[in-house]
C-alpha cells in the first residue's frame, strides 16, 4: 500500500513542494494542477483508445474461449477437439516477445498497421489459451446430472451451453475477463510495435511520452499513473461482487 499512498499524495503536490518536502508527508495545500495538465495533454484520447482496445479484445476472447471450452469438455472423446485443446495449451508456452515480429508482418500484410484493430486482434489471440484452460476446468466441474437433465428435457447442445453452462460458469467468466483486461490495459509492447501516430496511442504508451514531456515533473507523472490505475481498481471491485454473486446463484440451487 505504501507505493500507492506515495503515488496519490505526490499527484496532489506541486513540483517545487515535491523536491523540498518529505516524500511521504501529505501536502499542506492540495492542488489539481497536475491532473489538469495531464487531461490537457490528450489524456482523454489515450484513455478512450485503451477502453476501445480492452473492451474490443476481452469480449470476443471470452466468448470464443467459452464456446471452445464447452466443446472441449462435452466432446472429450473427439480426437479433433483433443488436438485443438493441445494447440491452445501450446499457446501458453509461447511468449508475446517471441512472435512479435511475425505478428508485425501479418498486421502489415493485412493493412492494419497504426490502427486500434492492430492491437485488438493479437490481444484476442493471446488471451484465448489461458481463458480456455480456466473455463474448461470450471465447466468440467459442473455435475453431469445437470447436462443429462437438460438433454432429457429436449434441450439442444446450443441451448444447454447458453442456458446451463453459461450461467454456472459466470464466476470463471468474470475471472478471465478481469485477468485479461488488466493485461491488455497495461500492455505496452503491442501498441509500441503496431502503432506510431499519437492518435492511436494507448495509456501505457502515452505514459512514456508524459515522462519525456514533463521531464522531472514527478507529480504530473504520478497524476497520470493515478488516473490510469483507477479504472482497473473499479473493475476489480465490481468483478469481485459479481464473482461472489455468481457462485451463490449458480451452485446454490
């Protein structure tokens, strides 16, 4: 908590007070000049780009991963699905840094360079392997009697997936969404490699610009980092409540 405390109190200090006061001592006079400076430096545009990239990646990745996990669990005896599951597991062993050059060349061939789609598509791909692993293990723990009851009632596999597996898997869905959202929101390498114009920059890439632009203006940098951290903290708080409610509503009946 100490770094977070330092980050917040520093963001309300002036540049002069920061260098001549105790770093851990709250400012005697709070100022919002640092936040105003950050917002006036196109922070809203960078924030909007990060929201678009994060939402545009986690929603398709979660949907695809859920359907793939359901097919893998329900078709456990299918050789093709076992092979697909093995391919997903191999994705966990491949770091982003190892394939960033091929990804860059693919984006160039697709004529998507310097667009938000160039960040979204690879983010979806790298979010799927772990999501499939978590969701498949969660679906595998759902009692088989529930699936048999749905089948006896005449439900199709498609209906069983959305009416039974989806509500019961909500805690795992929230978990993978939060995990992927944090990783994509804080992602730096893909925006750095796949974009070049300031109009397409996300917050992590813009923070490096802030540090260069502000120089030794540490309070301004602290203000920008504070604004960047707030959405993730709120997402975790909201997701935690949904996780608890999903557990009680799903398996409590």
